[in-house]
């Protein structure tokens, strides 16, 4: 899969990802798994087709009420994209994906049922190496360092590390 890690910070929220795509052989992606579109930084793990649709979508820019925008605009748009792509669901009915959306300095985790959550720690990680990345950030690692650490333990994480900062 992949690993994407992000951390909220008063001086700027940072998100980092690996670049490895894992199938039968490991290949490095040309398009980063993290990207900016209309004022939102996205990190997408699991479904490249959904990431591509989101990367070129015509979603409007977020409103000042970011919680409402995520709930009423982003999540319904993601559900529609998943339906159009006819994405497979797992045994629990969710999709095999993880999405982080950064608006301003706030991180939103879009769960496998395409709803959103925020946590009080301001630290997020998704993908196959998420537990390693979260543990690393809990011990003081930056998102970039967390990806480097996850890559030492998770065989599905690797390649060049990409990083973006939301001011």
C-alpha cells in the first residue's frame, strides 16, 4: 500500500508520503500520493484511481466553515467518485483506502466509509505503515522522519519521500 503521515503545527501543518506502489513487483510512482487542489492538500493511500480523480476534480475551494465543507461537499463528492469508479468494498463494507485532507492547518482523516474524523493529538497516519509512522511521531519524529522509519519495518513503504507544508 503506502504510508502517509501528517502533523498539525502552529507554524505550518506538514504531510509526507512515500512513493512506492506495491503490486507483484515494487514500482515507484511518478505522481506523488500527496498533492494540492483548490486550497486543499490531499494524501491518498490505497486507490490510485480515486487519487487521480480527486487530483483533477472540480471541487470548489473550502468555505470558512471547514468542518461543514468537509461534511457537505468533500465526503459526498468522494462517495460519488467511489460509486463512479465502482470501487471494491472490504468485508466490513468500507473501501480499501485512506485519505488525509489538510485545510489551512487542520487535518481531516477520511475513513474507509468516506466520513471524516479529527483527533485531539493533531497527528495522523494512513496506509500499511501507519502504526510505525504514528509511533515515530509520538516519539518526536517529523512526518518525513516517520515515513523513513516506517519504510524500515513495512515492506510496502519505500521510495522517494514527498513532503508538503500548509502555511
